[in-house]
């Protein structure tokens, strides 16, 4: 897997990363924080630089935002499910005691 951090300096990409990270962090409050989501957004953009450049070449920042938001949501949805499962196990243990 190659990483190209230069895509983060392309016009509009930082704004897309910020907007997507804020949206995911608000949705999954208690599971994550904005700074963590933003870091993951930057990593996704840099490791998927071909996809980012394709959206940029087509002047499709809106679609780039949607693509990034979906990837981040999938990632944190999994974290949220695991956290819910852990909470359920703890509740069962308390009820059994």
C-alpha cells in the first residue's frame, strides 16, 4: 500500500476531511472524538490517493466528501457495535450478581 500525503494539500481536500470528520464525530459521540476521526480521515485520503485524485480531476469534491464520510462511518459504526456489545455483557453480569 502506498501513501501520498500530498493529496491533503490539494485545494478543497482539507475542507472535505474536516467536514466529514465533524459529521462522524457528532454522530458517534461517546465512541470517538473529532481529532481521532480527522486523523483517520487524513490516513484514508493519503492511502487512497488515486481515488482522491480521480474525484479532484472531475471536480467532484461533494462525491469525495460522500466517499470519505461512508468509509469513516463504516469504521466507527463497527467501533460503536463493539462498545454496545461490551455494555450489554456488563449489564448481564450485573443482573446475574
